């Protein structure tokens, strides 16, 4: 199983490198869009849409929303901050849902949650991909923070995990693992400050916010998987599960990153 996970991870990294650095930006955005739509296909199952027609219709709805949102963002300079702020508002609401009513929900709320998670994530990725100098590096920073924190949380949780983080949603996640993920995220933020020549006073709080958002994104997908009775979101990625199982933390992390970069004037 470990060898399978590593092999799949290597292939995913190579595909990501292709999309970010070898393809023209427009094709890279399209490739990231296909990944997002694969996530939409899996999210349809979390929303209890089981028939082929219903799942395809949901994917079509996500695709249409992506196009409309990007058209607005690309034509109105202030629209990006609005979309990212709305996304952050959704993730704060999702945190309240996790804390206060993790066993309550409906297929319609789950379907709406998929739109609120996937569309802003793709808009954030596309904005970073198309924004020019260092924007792709900022995208890598966001992905590294989310995925690095996942790895750190997994390793620390396996070694030291005792106190459950959110047992009603994800029984395997622990506070010790979360602390391990936070340490990795802070190290990445420190390295990022040196790479981007951005003051630590800016990047450490932003990196912390991105990390916290990644945890909420991860727990939110776990909430919907638990409500729908699924262990993994899919089986497309051997050893990893589905696409959503790899991008759940990213769905929340990247909108927080883009909003933060916009607010401090790093991202024009």
C-alpha cells in the first residue's frame, strides 16, 4: 500500500508540474479545471446523487458556475476579493457546522457546499496561474502548505496521537497530529518569507490562516463522507482514494491564501 501511495504521489506531482510550468497558462488552467470537475463528479456522490444523469448534471452545474464566476472575476477588478471573501465566509460556516451539528444535513446543502468549495478553489488557482511573476510560485506555496501540513499531521498523529480532534466527523484525526501539521506549515511559511522576500510578520500569520483553513476543508469533506457512508470519495487514485481526498484541504486553503495576498497588496 505504501509503495502504491508513493507511486501515485510521484505521478500526481509530475502532472502538476506539467500543468503549472510546461503548458501554456490557459491550458494549465483548463487542466486544473478538469481536476476540479473530477472532484465535482465525486462530490455528487457525497450529495447522494447516485444516477449517472444526476451526477453529470451536477458536474455541468459546477462547470457553468466556474465559467460565469471566472468571467465576472476577469472583467471586474474587485470581483476576485468578493469571491474569495464569500468562500472564506462559507468555510467559517462549515467550521460552525462541524462543531455544532455534524450529524445534521441534507443532499441539497451538500450539493451547495460542493459549489462553494470547488468553484472558488479553481478561481483561486487560475488567478495565481495567470497573474504573472511569482504567481505560480505562490500557488505552489499554497499547495505545499496544505499538503505538507497533511503529511505532518499524519506522521505526528501516527506517532503521538491521543486526543481526538473531531471524533464525530473524523475519528482518526488528533490534536497532536494537527500540531504536527501546524509545525510543518510554519516551516513552509518561514521558507516562503525568504523566497518571496515578504516579511515574516505577514507570511507567518497568513501561513497559519492557510493551515487552519486546510484543516477545515479536510474535516468538511470528512463530514460529508460520513453522512453519505463513504470511506473514500472515489477510487481514481490508487492508494489515495479519490480526487477529493487529495484536494479537500486545498479547497479551503487557496481562497484564504489569495484573499490574504490581495489584502496585503502582494497579489494585484
